């Protein structure tokens, strides 16, 4: 975040990011913020804020953003200063949290609350991005104490994949990174050097789209298959990713998801029937057969193998073989463990 002067090297902040940061800042205070405080502290404005006072373009941007926020149904208020009535520079802006809360009549079922709780895990702890954390710190330095509950509105991104945060930072800084990646079918993870272009969530899993230096072409990686640390390449840099790359990658993953179809036989009343049945696109309850889409065959085979005898793959053959391979590996591992225990007992 810039505290003065225009930083010509700053990359353009997406409009959605700027509006979200503005809403976050306006929710963070009871008394509201002056326009000057917003322009100098909020991500999307602060990078271009000129402490010398040449901020006419930023002020016009803020006026348009106010209209956009109100059109989204967010209750943005202006509060006049009692000491300086009619002075637009003394106006304070705020979003009353009470008016932004859900209506009292809205209620959630236990299942819905569980899903909301899981979703909240994606918005946690590291919660506020580094930029947002710096913005709230700066607000405190102005004597404005943010309300703690506002953290619930920030993208917390406490994800199970520890690679997420270093990849996000590398993407922000346009810096190449190295990591070891375990590809299904290979005995050992291989070291990859990549330029991160986008990190996207699809089908409940985080994916990295990046330019792979070794393959000399773009590749998409599952974060869950990254082994160990993600380390930046010193002195490296690359051009900003093309506009719309996130949407394009999500569309490609969705196309792959729609193309992959599995027919499964599930045991009635089992955990497999309950969990997989919720994702089914077709089903024959009497026959105990469901059909559903999947994105990654190896990941899906891991999931299906975990249900053991509760699920049987009818099609496709490749998926059925992958599940069998995993179950055979489990049997072999238990057989080896039992043999070792027996041998130990004879000693």
C-alpha cells in the first residue's frame, strides 16, 4: 500500500478487489471515514493516492464506486460533520453493520449452517490479505479503531493447502517459484519452476495455472499435490497475466468436469450414498446406481477408494481400474504390516 506519491510500478487493481476493500473499510468503523482517509488507505485507491493533493481522478473514481455499491444493495451512508455543516470534505462515509446483516426472519437448517461453517474456513485467519491488514493498521494510526467482527467479511483463505499463500504472494509480485509436484503415475515428485498466472477454486479444490519453464508451456496444477515448500526464484519476474485468465481456466476446468461422467453402484443407507448422492446428476434409487461428474480421475479414485465396499465403479473402465489399484495397494500394505508384526512376534 502506498502512503504517498503515485507508484507508477503498481499493477492495476481489479475493480471487484477495490469495491470489496472499500466495503471492508466502511464496515470497519462506527463513525465513518473521510474521503481523504479512504483514498489514502483503501486498496485500489491508496496505490494511486498523491499526498501532494492531485487526486481529482481518484475522487471521481470514488464517486462512481459509491454508486456501484449502492446499486448492489449495500446501505452506504453519508454523515455530515456537526461542526462543518455543508462541507463536502468533512462528510464521513460508513456502512451500518446492523443494516447489512441478514434479516431476522432468515433462518438456516443445521445442514446449511454446517456448509456455511465449512465455507467460512476459506475466509479465515490469514483472513485479511496483507494489503487489508496494512489498511486497518493505517486506520488505527488515524485514531480509527476497526470493529473486530469485520474480519468475518474478509477473505480469510485458511485453506488446507499450505502452498496457497506463497503462491498468492508470488502472483502479486509476479515472481517465479519452485516446488516439488507429485503427478499421479510417477514414483517421485518432480521439481517444477513456474510463473504463477492464476490461483482458482473449482470443484472444491484449489488449482494453480502457471507457465511451466520445464515444459515450456502453460500447465494447471492441483495445490494438494504440491509437496513441501513453495520457494521464490531470486531476481525473477514475468509479465502480468492476461486479463480474464481466471475465468478462462475455470471454464476449462468446468468443461473437463462436464465431460467426465461416472456411473456408480452405492450401498443403500451408506455414507457413500449420502455424500455422493448429493452430487448426482442422475440416479436410480431402486437399483442403487447414481451418475455424477468429476474433474480429476486420480483425485476422484482416491475419494471412491476411501468408501471401500460401499461403492463400486460401473464406468468408465479407467476410473474402475484406478480405484482397484488403490484398494489393492491398501490390502498389500496391510498384508506387509501383518507379516512384519508376525515376524516380530516370533523373535
